[in-house]
C-alpha cells in the first residue's frame, strides 16, 4: 500500500491536551492505515532565517504517524501567511475584492515559503508516496515540488470557495497561480460551482482541452478536477451532544428553557455575515412582534486574526449593534441578543446545539460550513431544532431540507426565523431526517476515501 503524505499550512502535532478537530478528523485514520506522514508549519516563529538550515525540521512519531514540521521566520510568516494568504487570497476567494491588499513583496514571500517547504519535504518523500495538499496557503506547492523533480501523484483540496474569473482577475498574479495549480494531478473542490469557476479561469488564460477520460489539459499539464464536499462524523457529534451535561451547564439549561433559542457559532470573520445576521434578528423582532420577550439569540464568535484591522473594525461594529438592539428590544428581565466573543469546547457546543430551537448559519460566502452539519447531527431526533442556512454556503447544496435564505436579505432571514420558531414537530422531524440521511451517507470517512480512491487511480504525473 502506498504511503499517504499530507501537507497543510498547520499540522496538529498530538500532545494529549485536546481532541482532534477539523482537517485532522478527516485524515488521521488514512495516515494511520498507511503509516503516513503529515508535514507543515508547526506554528512557531524562528529567530533564525536561512533557507539551507535543515536542522529546524522537527520529526515526531505517534500512533503510527510521522509528524514533520518546520518553523517560519518572522519575515516569511508576515509575507506568506499574514499578507498574501490572509490579506489577498482569503478575501479574493470569498468574493471580497474590496479587502484585497496586494503587495508584490508578499507574493514573492508566498512563493518563497512554498518553495522552502517543498525543499524541506522532498528528502522525506518515497517513490510510491501519494501526496495530498490542503488549502489556499499552498496553491503553488505542486509546482514547487515539480521543479525539484518530484513525480509522485499530488492531489490538492481547496477548503474554501473558488471565485469566478471576474473576481479572481482582481488578484494581480492570478494567471501565475492558475498555471501553478494545473501542475496538480487532482484538484478537489467543495462544490460544482467552485470547480467550474476554476476551469473558467483556466479557459480565459489558455487553451483548455478535455479528454475522453474526463481529464483536462492546459499549460502542457494533464490533470483531473472533482467535487468532494467535506463532511463530519455524525455519530461522534451525536455522542457529544447526548453526553451528560457538566454541572456548570445545568443552570444554562434551565435558563435556555425559559425562551425559544436561536444559536450561531463561528469564528469572528467578515465572510460570516454577522452584521447582516444581527440586522435580520432585529427585523424578526420588528416584523414579528409576537416573538418579543420570548426568543433569545446567542452569537458565539471567538476572535480571529485580531491583529488585522478589518477584524478589529468588525468586532467593534458587532459590539455596537448588540448594544443598540438590546437597548431597543430588551427589558429589565430579558436580553434578546447575547454576543460572546470567546472560545467554547467543541463537546460543550454540541450540547448547546441540542438544547436550542434554531441554528442560524448565514455566511455571505463559505466553502462548506461544517457548523451547519454539526448543528443537524447534534439534534434530538424526537424534538429536533431547525437549521436556517445561507444559499451561499457549500452545505446548502446538500442540506436542502434546511430553510435556505439569502443572507443579504434581512427580511428573508427574519421570515425564515419566524417559520423555524413556529414550525410543527412533524415538519421539523421530516426535515431533520432528510438531512441526517445525507450526512450519514456522505460522512467524513466517505469524503476522505472517495478523494483518495480517485487520486490513487490516476496515472502518475507525466504519464509515468
């Protein structure tokens, strides 16, 4: 069996302090089964700068998996991670070209770090390894490996959206990025819209041909594209949600029972549509006065990239809106909107999801949004809550029994919230059962196995 090598911007080196989440849940089993290697940045900033310093490679063995990681120096971290990845690619790929801050120096740093990481990884690669690269930080990584002579199968999966040419063309180096991405053997996307947007970008830059077998040819490269919507482990979520409540939650449960409850949870980010969501809740209280004093909305949004100006401004905006809405619709004994800028343990969140009546997930643009899937999986089948979901989240392509809304239309979201809060039990159960059938069929294991099967079945790069 070929060994799996996973490369991601950050790697989850086990230390026994917390359970795996996110990407780790999806790949750890595959890494264990192949005695695989996980490679990436360890999150540390090195005081020493130097591309030839191989001593900084750290290797840890745990439970049959090899974790290999390197630090970045401050300059590379600033240029590759803070500036190009998160001030250019993140907003551009989420259709926020107004927030793109392009600097040529940052582009050079982004490419340099990808080259540096490729050089660190190359000596660790075996001839029959299969490589799986993850997310927007590493768009040029296959190109960097090919320059070093690596001919292994190299797959890529993009966890966030991919924009149409009209949007992506705003990135000055979009043409170079597209060409570099064509050096992967398999490019995986969350939705068909994302996959097609990538191909549309390609076809604007060069001749794009498709073979009878479904592969594409461009820039002298042959590659395949596919749609692989990432998912969750629904049984694991269900177990966390059903587990006994910790003592500190007993009071919370009693308090929640006093009203109908809407809950949202995501990191603080301008792509999540939080200001629009607050205004939609205000519209609910304004247009459906029967809910006043009887509904509570809790927004959990831990700080993300707090040193970035756009995020600081967002936090201030939300705090202002909370005060205004509560001042308008609150009373001495009832606060309608709670905004918690703090982190909650995942197991605790699943229990909170189970205790609430409505899950409100309305990003302005999202690759998938696993919170939507987690909310559904956490529900009590006998008395499930209702999911209100943005049409611009990748999850909306699968969870079609949610109440699908346009997050830019506050009246649409308010009407959906009213429908969710008044929905009969039989309809709630039917919608829940439909969505659980989808999540059970396409769980995180199916996502991983489908992608790796397709990657394994490809011919090696260059037809070897």
